[in-house]
């Protein structure tokens, strides 16, 4: 089945890699057929059901819309619809046109809906439109006069889905705490999943740990600051999240935790003048990455935030 994904435009590459990571997490065989940064579109042939794709999208942070690709047509005139089979449309239905080229007037959605209406009548069905709660929402993505994607909507994120876990809502607050959306993104990129052992070796007040636990990971946190550890435990309890959190040194993770981890997702300090225990940033990163190498299972992933200006040695 071909699926259509519209991704976040703030960083298309990052959005694409999250999608790829989620396909890996759910072990979905796939082949990317189209990757268009200009319109933030990815089309992939996936061996997956609609339910499986929706589950993937629900835990994503940078997917803005997904659906089944019905086909591609050359415009929104009557003759362009001749080869489209509208049998997938359930009643009531609705139509939405995203006209990036600003080719059509505002009445285009009504005219397209009429075409589908007539087709349903010819099939002996009684058509009905419901703009608020349609069973089928047909999307038309117009990228040029001759390129229109017809998509059967599957999923769009609910507004405010991370609101209750924003840093200022947590009982243990720190102004530099990672927002839940970005914590979830790190976990996705690290391939964290149910029963996988995930470590945040700079856990702070537990932003990554909360999201990790809620996703079903076996969650572990490490931080040198005892106050951060106390707040992290408090926050985990507040959200009914579980995790083992210890005070310890990210440069020697193996001294705090025995065994190997399936993934690491972390947000290390990266201020230009910052230090940790009087250790310069370059030395900190060298040491912590070496320790990660020791405790991470072969073939596993580490996802971390790193400043654009950089400071590590080659």
C-alpha cells in the first residue's frame, strides 16, 4: 500500500529521519518512492495496514498528516477524474483541497465534492457530506497545474497533545528542561520502544524519562546533580511513570548501571562556557560518548541534541 506523509517544515531532514526511525521501530518493510522537501512530502510503499500506520503516526512528533495515496491526477477539472475509483469513499464524506500553487478559486472544494457525490449516486448510494465528522476525508494536494495527489486521510495530530507535560506543568521545574515534543523526538530517533532499555545519561528533571516510560520503555536516568535526581523522581511519580534514576557520572555510565542498553536518548549540556564538575565541554563529550559506546548494544542508536556551532574535536 502506498502511503502519503506530510512532514513538519522546520527541519525536513529531521522529520524524514523520524519517519524512517518509526518505520524501523514497528518493523514495517517499506520503500520510499518520493521525497519532496519543497512541499514536505514523503510517499512510501509500506507493507502495513492503515491501523499500523496510524499507530506509527500517533507517537510521532513531526508528522503533520498521513493518508493512503489513492493516485495522482493532472488537475481538478471534470476530465481529470475519469480514472479515479471513488469506491473507497464512505458516507458521510468531506473534501479538502490544499492548493499550494494557488491555481484554483475558493469554490473548488465544492465542485470536487460534487464529482464524488455524482459518482456515489451512480453506484446506488445515498451521498451525504459532513464537514465536522466525515467517515472519509478526501485530500487533494495541488503542487502544480499538472500534479495533484488524491489522498484518503488517516491521521492528523490532536492539538495540545503534549500540553499537560510541558515543563511548567511539572512539580519539579527547571527552565532548561526539554519540552515533551523534543524528548519524544529523541526517543523515536533512538528507536526506543516497549520493553527496550533506554538511558538518558543527562536526565535533569526527567523530561526524556517521562516520555520514555509512557511509551513503555524500561527507563533509566543518570545525572550528577542530586537536586535534579530528586526532581526527576518527583516528576516521574506525578505522571505515574516508572524509571530507575541514579546520581552518577555520564563519563562512566558503566559504574552506575550494569548490562547493556538498547538505546540512549539524551540532551547534554552545550553552553559555550559551560562545564561539568570543572570538566571542559570538549572533554565531557569525548568521555561521555566513549562511555556510551561501552554500554550501548551493538547496532543500537544514540540520539542527542548537539549545538549547531559545535565544539568537539575530530
